[in-house]
């Protein structure tokens, strides 16, 4: 139960921000540029007079959706390949193992740079690059967990009772693998939020004026002394989004299940 509460925190935070701060994040008001936090602009404005709270509300939602998409896609592909590797010995297992080894040997940042250089910087290119870099870890974890569970005593009992292999894998092995990988996935969402913001900060993701946490951080660094809220607010928001996923992962690890 505690893990579900922690997982709900960043979602509720993002929804609350978007519900409260409904201004247009792209609307400029140069007369109000670099305004300090005030009742009219609770987190101040940027160098173009755009409301920072409204930009963060949209940017947080965008970054969180992209992070969940990356982890979901990577986990889905990884679990399928990992279970196939564990369930089908022989040449298929060897081929899948080699594919995973190749994936594990590819530096994620170099993959992102190569894809951005080929297709241009965009959030979708970043999502695809990070998914390619992440799925081999899930495949290897899924295979290792599946092998352990497949040798467990309760699985042997199911075989003795005449339960078909496909049912053992779908009703016993798969649920246990998913529960264990849930711990990793919760932590990876937080990691991916930071990675997406960092890569966008480097110019590999969303481009200005689109509101995204990394873009807002990059724009705010030039005014760190004149308008420190432009850097402090997005940095604090990243922490507020990431920490619940870390705490949820710890709660899941303590229970050993998705609770």
C-alpha cells in the first residue's frame, strides 16, 4: 500500500500543477520579464515574461509521460525477450543472449547522440534512444528471475499435477518476474526523469520554446544571479518528482512484491 501511495505522489503533483497553473506557457510579456515571484506569478517569470509556474506544469507532465513511456517500452520488450530466452533453450536462447549482450555493450549516451545526429533532436528520438539503451537490462533481469522461479518447488509441484508448461509460464513465472521487475521499474522512472531532463539540457531533446524541464533549466542558467528562481524552481521540481519513485522502489524492495 505504501508503494502505491508513493507512486501516486508525482502523478498527483503533476496533475495539481497543471490544474492550478492554467496560463499559456508560451505567452510572452516582455514588460514583466524576469519578474520575481508574486501573487500574479507565483514562481516569477523568465526572460521573455513567460509564467514559470505554467511552464513547469507543462514541462513536468511532458517529462513524466516520456519517462513512463521509456520504462514501459523497455520493460515490455525486455520481459518478452528475457522470458523467451529462459523458456526456449538451444539456438534461440544463444541468439537472444548474444542480442542482449550487444545491447548491454552499447553506451546509451552514444546511442542517443547517433540517433539525434541522424534524425534530429526531438523528445521521440530521445525516448527511442533511451528505450534501446534500457531494454537489455530488463531482458537480462527477466531471464535470470525466470530461471530461478522456473526451478522453484511450487513450479515442480505444478508439473507433477500435470499443469501444462504454457500455463506454468503465464500464471506462475510471468507474474513473479513482473513483481520483481516492478522494483527496478519504479526506480528507473525516477532515473529516466533525470536523464531526460539532463539530455534536454544538453540540447538533445525538446527545443526552445517548448516547456520541458531540461530546456527550462538550460534557459535559467544564464540568469542564475539576476533571477535565481529560474534555476531553483525546476531543480526542486525534478527532486519532488524523482524522490517518490525512489521511496516507492524501497517500499517494494522491503515487501518483495508490488504492494
